[in-house]
């Protein structure tokens, strides 16, 4: 039986938002330097990622057992107005 997890993060028009207990949404600010990453080769990115102590060490079996996140329809009036 797949594990069901409620996510409180939404993607609207390519922008990530966090949903709060009162159903309000706030934009999540990323910390990634996408310009720097875009300028790197795939090999450079793989090399840096392999040395990252905080990286996830998921195995192929972990990926096979993972659950797919499903999109949900927004029901708040503010979200429908966008």
C-alpha cells in the first residue's frame, strides 16, 4: 500500500508557494544560484553533488518504492484569481 503524504507546497505558474494552516499562500524564496549552475557542465555538477555531505543517498530500490506527488486543484479564492 503506497504511503500518502500531504504536501503543503504548491507550484503555480512555475513559482513555489507554501500553504499555511489558514490556507493562505506565501512564495518560497530559493537559495540556488541558477546562473552559476547553468554555466556548469553536467560533469562539474555531478562532481560537486558527489562530494556534498547533505546529499540524499537514495538507492535504485528507494526510487522504485517512492511515491509520485500528485497535483491538486486550488480552492482558495486568491489562488483562482491568479
